[in-house]
C-alpha cells in the first residue's frame, strides 16, 4: 500500500512538473490595446486562449496621451510587443519607418477576405500597394443636434439641414437667449489638439472641391479658391455669423460635447462615440443625427477615422501575433471589439449596428476619406490649423491666411 502510494505521489509530481514545463514553454503574444476597449479586449483574450490552448496572450493596456510616440520609440528600439492597436492616421507614417511587418502574405495564409473590408480603411494601411496593417474599427463624423432646441426655435426636428445655406439659416435661428442661458446654433473647434479642427474643417474643403495638398502630394492647394471658400465658411460661424460660442478658440471636441450636454450649443459635428456620454449625462436631450451639410449640388464628405492592427517587423512572436490578429478580425469578434463601426462589411449586420441613431454615421462612411499620406502631414496640418486660428482671431482674412500657410507648407513637401 505504501509502495503504491509512493508511486502515485511520484507520478503526480512528474505530471505537475510536466505541466509546469508545458506552461513555461507555451507561446506568448504581447498585445498593446487601448484602455477604452480594455474590458472587451480581456473578454476576447479569454476566448482566444480557450480556442488556442497552446498560446497565451499578455495584454498590456495603453492610454492615448503620448501613445503615438511610445509606439514609435518601441519600433525604433526593437523592443516591441507582437501586436499593436494604432490610430489609422499613424499606420502609414509607421510603415514608412520600415519597422512594420508587411501583411499581404500573412493575410492570405489566414484566409482573410480583404474584399469584405471598407476600401478606404485598407488605404490607411497601404504603402506602395503593400498592406502594413489590418483595419478593425472605422468611424466618420456626422451632425449631432438637439431636437428639443429645434422645436423651441420653430424648426422641424425631423428635418435637419442638408446644405451649407440651410446650416447657416438653422444656426442663426438656434442662436438665441433661452431660460437656461445663451444658446449658440453651431459649435466649431478652434483650440486644443490641432487634429480636432482638421477633422471638422477639412471635410468642408473636400466637399467644396478643394484640398490642402494635391492627390500626388507634390503640390500645395491650401490657397486654392475652393479651399479658401470652405475655410471662410467654417470660420464665418464665429467671425461673421456669430453662431458659434465665444469660447471657440479654446474648444476641442470634448468641450463641444460638454457644451451640447449643457444646452449651450444646439448642433455640432462629432462621431457616434459621443452619443453614450450625451445620453448618460443629460438623458433629457432628444438627440438627432444627420449627414454633414454640403454645398448645394455637391456631395458631403468626412475624414475616415478608426484603428488598425499592426505587427512590428521585430516582433518576437510573429506567427502567433498573426493568429491573434486573424481571430480578432473575425466579423463577430471585430463587431464586439469596436465601439464605433467594424471595418468589415459583414460585421455591420450585427444587431448593435442597426440602431436608427447610428444611421447618419453609417451613411457618412462611404464618403469618408483618409487624410493625405504625406510624410510631413503632421507638420503640414499643424501649419493649416495655426492659420485657421489666425482667421478665427480676426487677425487675417481666409485668403491671406491660406496664402501664408501655402508658403510654409511648400518646404515640407516630399522631394
């Protein structure tokens, strides 16, 4: 009996050691994921590990502040994670450092159907016809408006403005004193991180036939008549029409949302990610959404925002990183992970994306474009923002400001 017991204990010990050795040898994928999706990422990791018992995922949560630079430092140092979530506007600049893994062969091996992905989203990850990222989240701004404010101003809450002329007209009628204080008709950004203003004003330029740079990125077009007219339309909301609040030069996107929740502005542009906060912080607001108004006879436009998965060229576990990426790219997983829209068309059919309040944001996706993939786009767009601020301050006209911007941008173009 004692001999049998000793043998059993020995066998148990050996089994335990074998298990520990197996656990120690298990493959590990290090995944950097943003904090706003942490709970969903944790759930997906649990599902992945259950389906792939030989692979472990080490989830490291990132924050937006300083993230772009943190990723760049990691790529350059070679001390990288295996999979990273990046804002789609960063994907091409990162790829141009030659520190990202080309994914064409990996995607083919994983049998991912790229025809199911939004073409504009794939463009945010493509350099010289090679794919350096896989989109999973897409978003575009739309018009968000207060239906109650419309009714009080004598406007039909089921008929939002469609053209620039209507937007100005509605904004004037919505700019009025109310029992709760002064209300402004349309909120625009003019402060904070410059991307806030780029995201809100560049679409007006595009829909008017203008641009900041030519399509081949070799010519500055920021002072073209079409561009200047659009900049004038945007800045006039504060300088001429007086339908934007005096705090415009301090306002970023978060400030606009707070002003809308407080009832200080009745309309503004933003993404669907603002809706949850609005409903939570002021459930009395009856929210309306609509495509962004456009010049009469022309098509609306928006910047395509979103996030992509990338794999560093020096990742230690590329094979399992690809396996995890393919798992996350399954329509049901992609639809679960994103809090805006999934990059795959098939994932759009999930029930959560059929909310009528989201219809306007979905309608904007086909007309959304990527930001110019210029090597110095950050400096170029910063220059544009600086001169838009000049106009908002009343220190320059749109034409003079954009002429000055053009001269500063020319040396920044790739030779």
